[in-house]
């Protein structure tokens, strides 16, 4: 049975009743903090892997010594966050701050009135709004109100084997046509043409499909509020994804782990993944090393032969599109506000370089510097060391051109629904996963691309109706 990660209508209604009683009298966006602050914070972090928890605790130790504020750090898995938030809110026991929260879940909390947007707005103003990436602020705000303080970003990228494409006289696969042609030509000799996610129960499948869909101007919803997943642009996106991941992908359900393993084994010339893959590609993490035939004797063999496409264009779009994720620091509605303000400010200033430095390939800073040093954090990011078991400076492992593409990609980043004012719906789709189910059925041969587009549109429409 698929685990439900969204909030059902009944659960959301029950939560609303609890919040209505427990937070009665609080103005919109205002905190319901205890009358006597105890200068103790509970901070949930989605950076819950042991090395990242250890790195986070080192930053927090310095903050505690400087501020006198006590912080309890709790690691939380992303797919468990909605249920944990719902339970904590119903029990009146929300954390004060949540770190590394993605946009979908951020907007879901906002829709359920669980955020202190006033504190987040003030922090951005205090740090200097012009020191933040404008696109990152836009994607995490509504009508000038910051839902949270944006911290860092990762991008969805297409990795491809330059050597194999060069041998076949194929160009860089930065359009639908070029990618499909490469998948068709190179789906031979024990290789599959593309490694891309098809798992119907995994948000990674939605991220992968959305990145391809945006390239063709396929949107979840239009400016009038109509669901458009069955539009001609989206039907073309479903057809192309089927060609790449269905007709020329590996057999069976493909997940985050299996797609990476396929590319690392040299069994596919293309991989659709996030920028978090870059340290693993460079052979700096023992539990996910490249395993191609030549990789054991030369750990850099695959990285040296890999090109990266950061934005793609479909036939129905005039411009290439870049998909990615912004993660933020969110202050909850019941937080101890002054202590939370001090903590988030610290994490976005004195502790910022160490925060994004724990995994810089997937934590591209969205605050470039300070008023006095406009490029301070961007320079620190380029100098940061990547890897787990082996550490090397980012700018020594990858060329400046790629690092430029990653930083510039944050400004071009697009996402479904946010610009159309449908952030709450996006959060709900991240939990219910109607698009991954449609993709999974399509790539497994159960439905056609046209049927998949229609089914996805129907399910998202029903989901939005349930939120009203």
C-alpha cells in the first residue's frame, strides 16, 4: 500500500478545529508563543543524514555559546514531515523553527496558518532584501509577506556521456528532440537510452517530470486557475517522458537510487537527477561510487566524461526552462519569536557558510553576500569542499562554467503553481502524488501518454476541489 504523505481533507479539517480553538485571538501571521519566553528552541531539520546532523550541531553549538539560547535539533525525514506537523499542531507542540523545508510543504503549512510570516519578513528586511536572490524571495512569498527565509537551492540537471554522444556524432541533449534522438541511438549494446524516475510513490518522479514539462511550457494551472495538465503542451511532455523513461529506460520501476546506479554503472548515456549527485559523480562518497568498468582504476573516469545540461527546451516553448527547489528556514506560529529570530539570523549570517558548506553541490546559496560584501557567500560556496569520505573544493572538482550555470539557474528557476497563486495546491500534490501515479502507469504500459495527462488533470482537479 502506498503511504499517504499529504494531509487528507478530514485531517486538515480536524486540524483546523484544533487550531481555531488553540490559537484563537492570534492575529494573522502573529505568534502564539508562551507568555514567559524560556530561551529554549526546538528546531526540526530535514537535513537529517548523520553527517549533516553532526555539521548542523557544530554550528548550533557556536550559536548557543554566543547567544545563551538552548537549541534542541531534531532530524526529520521529508516524507514524514506533513504527518509530524499535523500531529504536533494538534497537540500544541509545534517546533519553533523548521530548517531545509521545501516550497511545497512550506506552502502547505502556510495554507493551514501554521507560520509566523511576520518574523520571516522582518528577518529578510534586517539582513537586506537586496542581498537575496529575487527569484528565491518571489517563490517563498505572497503579496510581500515572506512565508519563510529562503536559504539555499538545488537544481534538476541532465547528466550525459560526452564521449558516447561525440562518438555517435550527437549534440548536447538540451532539447526534447536532441534528448530523444540520443536515447534512441544509444539504447543498444547493453545500455538503456535514459535513466529517469518512474516510481509512482516517489516525489522524485514528480520533480523529474515537472523539470521536463516546464521545458515545454507545460504548467499545472494557468493564470485563470484552470488545471492544464491535459493541454497540448503537457500532452507533448507526457509523450516525451514516455519515450525517454518508458520506451528507452530500464525495465521495472525506476527510483532515485536505481536511476543513479544505472548511470554510474555505465549502463545509460543520460541521467535526470538533482545537483546533489555531483559529489557522488566525482567519486567522493564511498556508499555511492561510480561503478563503470573503468571507474575502479580511475575514480574520475565518469566525471571527466560527463556533461551537464541545466535547462532544456521543448518544441512548444520559445525558451529553455530550469527546475529546482528552494529550501528555507520557517518560523512556526507558536514559536518563541525573539529566540527564533536570533537563531535564523545566525544561520543566514555567521553560520551560513558552514550550513550550505555541508553539501554545497545541493545547497546553492540564495543569499549572495552582505551589504558590505555583496559576493561573500557566493565566493565561500565556490571554495566549499564537497564529498563525504573524501573532501575536495567545489571549484577544483568542477569548472567555473558549471558553477556559473548552477548559480545562474537559481534566478531562472521555475516551478508549477507558485507564480499562479496555487502554492497550497502544489503542496497538496506533493503529498498525494497524482502526477507520479500517472507517469508510473504510462511508463509501465498501463496507459497511453494522452490518458496519463487526462488522468493527472482529473486527479489534481479533484484534489483542489477537496481543499476548498
